[in-house]
């Protein structure tokens, strides 16, 4: 695993966020890889820090950017 990606478990263990959810607001498995090349933007849902991600064509997850989050 390169430093441009982390597993959900690593993000949770670092205390970076409380949950990682996909575009349908389902919990992402702790073994899934999240691409962390760009700045990660969190939202607050039910008083928890949440990272929203979407699946890419390679089976990895990409965090939503700020413009995409504003559309929610």
C-alpha cells in the first residue's frame, strides 16, 4: 500500500474520523482502501465526523471533494 492510500481501519485508528460512508450512506468495510492524495473533507452526521467516499473503477474509494459535498 502506498502512502497515497489508507485502509478504513487505519483512518479510524488514527482518530481522523468516526465513520466512513459510501455514496448511499452505508458503512464502508474496514479493509477497503481510500485514496488520500487530496485533502480529506469531513461532514458531521448524527454528531459524528464522517468521511463520504465514492467507488472508482478500480474498486478503491475516492473521498468527495468540497464542491461535491456542497451538492448534498
